[in-house]
């Protein structure tokens, strides 16, 4: 921005310089025209004076002296010629005074132009600085607005975070309370577990004792059962033998009453045994086993 400002100032200086040069040329032209006009008037006056002098010139054309003024001295007594010479001197002096005044005026104009140029340059520089300051102010305003927006957004986020923190603190307090209650319940359960473990150990001892007693009882029962089964088996065998003996006695009695032989009795027993070994439903298939 500073480089751009300098470039613009240089361009403005060039333009001002061109305008000043143009003004100087115009003033010079006007001064030259004025001087030319004055010179022309003086030349015309000179021409008129020369013309008047020529009208008063002697016939032989000779003047006393070496220059114009000396030539005119013989006519000093003429008031009109003296007045003309005085007017020419006054006009020449006025022309010189006018040239000096024009030089002074031109110098003053140059000084004024330089002062105006300096003032204009300072004014441009001031305007540029003011413009730059205004732009910087606008940028700062925009930055402040952006920062304000960011701060407001940050405040919203902070408020949300504070609300979230408050909720988390409440949740933490609730969780801590629940944790305390759970720890207390855990202590109670732990004591109960210890008591239950002790009870279980006691029950285990009692159970082992009962198992031992039960095994002993089962062993006794098994022994008694075995002995009872053996007795029952013996009793059953005895009953079967008694039944067989009864059947044999009946058959012998039948044989005696019927007068049959021993072979017939044996054949009858064999038939009964076959019937016993044959399926009672189909009367064909043999049994795999016979319960006695």
C-alpha cells in the first residue's frame, strides 16, 4: 500500500509539474505579449518622434554632435522637442521598470507555484494517508467484527461446555452416590458371602459326614440286600424245587392212579418243557430265555 501511495504521489507530482509548466508558459506568453505590445507602442511612439524630428530637420541634414541626443541638443530651445525627448527617456525607463517588475512577478509566481505544489503534495499525501488510515480503520473494524463474532461463538461454546460440565458434575455426583450405595451393598454381600462360605464349609463338613454315614448305610443296605437277595434266591430255588417235587409227586400219583409207565411220565415232562420254551402266541418260535 505504501508503494502504491508513493506511485500515486509521483504521478500527481508529474501532473502538477505539467500544469505548472503550462501555467508558466501561459504567463510567459502573456508577459511576452504584454511586453511586445508595450514595445510596439514604444516603437510607434519612437516612429512618431522620429517622424516629428524629421519634420524639424535642417535642409542640409547636418546635426551638431555625434549621437541622436547631441543632434537634438541644438533644438533645446524648442519645448516640443525637449518634451518628446523626456517622454522617450521616461518611456524607456518605464519599459525597464516594467521588465524588472515582470521578472519579480514571474519569480513570485514561481515561488507561489512551488508553494502551491508543496501544499498540494502535502494535501495529496495527507489525503492518501487519511485514505490509508480509513482503509486500515475499516480493516480493523472488520477484524473487530470478526473477533466479536468469534468471541460470541466462543462464549456460546463456553456456555454449552459449562452446561455440559454441570450435567456431568450432577451425573458424577449421582454415580458417586450409586457407587457408595453399591460399595455398601457389596460390603453387605461380601459379609453375607463370607457367612455363606462359612455356612457352606460347615454344610460341606456335615454333607461329607452325611455322605460317609450314607455310604456306610448304603454298604450295610447293600450287604443286607445281597444277603436278602441270596436268601430270596435260596428261598425261590427252594420253592421251585418244592414245586417241582410237588409236580413230580402229583405225576407219580397220577401214574399210580392211571397205571402209566415212567417213560410216559418223562415224555409228558418233556412236552411241558417244550411248551415252556415255545412262544405262547405263535406256538412256533423258541424263547431266548426262560425265567425260572
